[in-house]
C-alpha cells in the first residue's frame, strides 16, 4: 500500500459557551482546526485532526499546521502508511521539530492500518482495559461564583472531574478554588490548572492557601524547574502538563518525583505512535495519566478515546471529550459523552466518517 495524496481542510469550531479563557488573559472564541485525509492506492483513506489552542499556548499555531503539511507532505507520497515507525522516522528527518504538524498525519495512518486489518485503533494500540472512560470538564476562567455555578451545572450532567482554569491573580484564584471546593462532593476530583500562569512566588502562595483542600495542582509555573520547586514545597497531589513533551523529560520528571499525574497531549508528542510510547512508559512506571490533546473536534476526541482505552483503569486519571465543547460536528461515529463518560465504537480504524458538507473545500492538496 502506498500514499497517493494528502489533503488538508480548515474547519472552524465555535464554542457552545462562546468563550474559553485560561491563564494570562488568554481566550479563544472559535478554534481553527485542521483535518487531514491521507489517500492510498488501495482505495482506503485515513483521517486525522490537529487543533492548536491558539498561537499563544504551546509552540504551535493553526496556519503552521497547514504550512508544515505543505512542506512535509511531498516526502510522504509513495510511502506505506501502515509502517508507522518508519513513517515517523521519515517525518522527523524531513521536518525537524514541529511535532504538532505530524500528529494528524500519524493519526490518519493509524486509521488506515485499522481499516486494512479490520480492527479499531484501540486494539492495535494494545487493547482496551474497560468499556468506557471517565472524563473531566474544563471550567473556563471566570469569577469564583460563576465557576462554582459552572461546576454545579456540569455535575448535573454526570461529570465528577473538574479542571479549574486558574493562573491569574493569585488572590482571585485562591477564591476560585475555595468557592468550588466548598461544594465538592464525595468521589469528585478537583484540579486547579494554572497552565503555567503563576510566577514561582505566586504559586507558592496559592499552594499554601489551599493546602487543606482536596485539590490537585497542575502546571503552576512556566518552567520545569519552577514547577519542581513548588512540587517540593507542597503535599498536594501534582500534575505536570506543558513541560512534558517527550520521553526524555518524562523520564527525568519521574526520576525527580516531579508529579503524581502527567497529561499526555497527542499533538505535543507528534501523534498516536509517540503518545503510545509515553502512555506505556507511564503505565510501566505507575504514573497516573490524563490522555488528551490541545483541542479539537470529533476526530481528536476519537483519537483520545482510542489511546485512553489502553490505560489500566486505576492509572487513567481522566480524559476529555472536546467535541462536546463545540457547536460543529465534522464527522459521524465519534465518541459521545454519556453521564461524564465516553467509549469508542467497535468500528475499524478511528471509527468515524467525515461529513463532507461540513469540511468544505480543501485548504491544501498534495499528490
């Protein structure tokens, strides 16, 4: 089997809530997502998606995805998409860095492999441990009372994991965390996610002010060193995210006892192939895992679900259903939330069907 063409589509994903806000005053109203179709001479084609969280979160941006695919794509024509390790090695040789550019292509190749072998991707990634997955709900940064109200609303929909977007004014963030913790119910988990937004001294203040609450601290500061310093000053369980973008730093963080939970974002690693390596290493080391991505719609949600199904239940901290946040559905068959949980179908590959009327005309086509 050989790749004969790569097509990229630009799809806008507006939010149900109108706005998503997090640390440092950053916010997005409409996400710019790229859907990729990889075609082959067998007649099979695979699909993938990547959606950076704006240009000011990680070293990734939407136009960079499509520009990078334009640079990388010609090197992949004629290659066998089912040989995932050689494909990834070729992509890394043809385009240094920029893992987010490669992510949707890698997912599409897994989709082709699943269809060719008549198996869901989760089975090819090692097999599923449970029938469904527990989800978290990200609570956009607002006033303390508004965030507490949002948590109550999503609790009524079945969620039991709540990721509070903090990382702003430390005094207000302390109020935000306390306001939600006051209504916390048995079995729920509360994560205060600063998304790198606090300086070290601010993070130390917040950690001290919430030390008696049942709350996780997530990525309080910009650098790994700063986060490690806060980790060593608090007894609260600790989540690392933005700094963990490959196996070397993951191993270092484990050796430094830098975290209790790690977030694996698929596009930050460059796709399912490398995210699987990180997932399996975490499982072997006994590190709890959140499987997610920067953002996305139906295709990203499906990829997340397939990867997360391979985490043993006791080590899967949580996962996410990005397609429930947005008003546009670009594919049928994607996992759907049900009482705070989701599950992949038994269909081959990614298990989704593109909605041609939604994705529109190609933004880029390589043959």
